[in-house]
């Protein structure tokens, strides 16, 4: 399958005028996003996600490195007709109605009538904005309604590639779920979505692959299945002898073991050999295994573990 985005050594440095020092916002980033996939781009605040998106869109220039977008060089004007962008913070002409706003973006793309009116209605219906809001001024829209109108403007030109920056941030649970489903449905239309989000549960549901970036550096990339595979098993045991010499032996097998009260312990491990060794030791010390609980890893577990390992906390 062809690459929708191919990034080669992309780097962005700038001078912090207050600290008077060089800051590396994106550091030698290499990434390949396939056509037709929803790709999750994850990282903490300030990790370099938005800077990367702005470079790919040609809004800012890289210090070094290169990228191709839909087979064209990054910043090529001819490809921008096929791109869409929803920033984290949207800024609309608040005096416009929802309909007029989307029509305005349609005119920017030089979509003629009556095709433009058809697309405006189609986009507003797709994002499930209530028809009674179409002719109301945007200044009276709620956060969820503004996000819907933001996605609608991103769809007006029928783009092949969409860059979405936190599209479900700060929404109530119903609006959150609906907008997540709308983003997920774009894959069925053959569109490619480059999704930057802190909503890891959403990413896990709708993305096929993800990348984790930290302080401008790519830490890992892969499919959701690859990254979350490997269950953790939690063991809870008790016994009066477990806090004597046996505890030290258990700790040598699983260092993260914790004591709970006078005679209870709790630990977890992804190694079946470690789990078996722990159970054998507990039983050999006349202890009782109260629970053996398989726990599937989530994308949040993977993200936290990956970033903490990079920070030297694991």
C-alpha cells in the first residue's frame, strides 16, 4: 500500500528568547503512514505533536529533514486541495451561522454551486449537527457543537488526508462518543487520518497503528495489537510465614511486590515462569493464594510505561 505520509529525519529547532537557548521541538523523526489508515500520534503536552503537524502542512518550515504528503513534497501547494486540518483550538467567525461558515470554506476551495450547497448539507448531517443550529450564529454554539462544525469544515473539500488535533477534547460523554465514531467512520470512506490525541481509549478503539513521541523523539511505533499484547497477571496471597525469609525470596523474583497488612502480599508480572515460581513459594510456605487475576494491558499502560522508561523512572 502507498504511503500517505512519509517522514525522513524531520527536525525542528528554535531559539527560546526568554531562556536564550536552543530548543529541539522535533528530533530526527522518521515515520511512515499508509493510505487508508487511522494513525494515532501520541505524546505528552509539548512533545512535538502539533509542531510536526504544522511542518507537514507547510505552516512552518523544518530545520532539517524532509517529508512527502500523498506522494508530493511537504509544502507543495498542489496537494493542499486534498488535505484537511482541525487544530486543537478552533477560531471561527462567530457572527456567521454554521451553514454560512461551511459554505465560506467551500468557496475558499472554489467549489461551485449547486455542488457546494449539497456538500455543506452533507457535512453538517455527517457530523450530526442538529438542523435547527445550521442557521444560528456560531457564537452561541457549545464546545461540542463547535467541534462538530470544525470537523464539518475539514470535510467540505472531500480530503484524502485529514490532520485532526484533539478532536474529542473537553466534550461530554455523548458528544465524545459520537465524534469518535464519526472519526472512525472516515476509514470506511478510504480516507487517511493522522490523529493527535490524549484520549488513549479512543485511539485504542479506532486507530490501526500508533506512534509515541516524547520531547521531540520517536520512542515507539506499531499496531495496537503488537503494543498491548502480553497480559499481566496479578497475584494476591496471604500467610503468616510470607513476611519472613519467604518475602525476600519472592521479592528476588518480582521486585515490585507489595505488603498489605500483616500477612498479605500483592504482586503482578507478565512472565508465566515468575507467576509459577511465586505460587510454588507461597504454597511451600503454607500460604494461601487468594486470587490470580489476568489483566490485559491497555494503550494507556503502554504509553505510561514507554514514557517513564525514557525518563529513567522504570
